C-alpha cells in the first residue's frame, strides 16, 4: 500500500477523511431536518389524559418510591458477584490448556478466595432471606 500524498488526502476519489467528513455532515443534516420537520408539522393537542404518566397500561397510583427489604439488595449484590465469577471461570476454562499450571494455580486461588467469601456470607446470615423462625 502506497502512502497517500498531502493533496490526495482530501480528494473525493480516495477513501479518507474527506469521505468520512462528507458522510457525517450529510447524516447530521438529514437528522436535523427530520427532527425539525416532525416538531414543526406534528400535531400538538395536550390533554390531561395525554399528560398522565404511562406505566405499561396501568394507571399509576401512589408514590413510585417503594421500600424493598434489605435481603432483596443482598441477593442482587451476591448474584452480581458470583455472576462475574462465573464469567472469569468460563473464560479460564476456554484457555486452560494455554495457561498451564500457572493459570490453574491462579484460578484455584481465585476460586478459594470466592469460597471464603461465600462461607463468610453464609456465617453472617446473608443467605437467609426467608422469614425468621423463633427456634434458634
């Protein structure tokens, strides 16, 4: 591939900055024109029914702020942690042969640390999200 000369860089016949710039300007002009036309020609008749918030066909009642119990958030956080763990383990399993024993030892350490975290969560009661019994 030959280097492009300074004058040929902006030539419309060679792929380069000029073609990309022209395409970008063309797209921006079309988007601006369509947005302007739709706002200018569009019908505007605001009514109380149209101004009401729409939530999946259900008329909202009450406040949108709901109090979720703490275990809900704990389960969500645990899911994220162990989901990311699964992504690392699957990618390690794909490259296991190429990594050799060093990769195996590093992944074993990673899994060991995660198991320690799981035992800690279990001992602290983070996995008990059902109703508490009085038989303890």
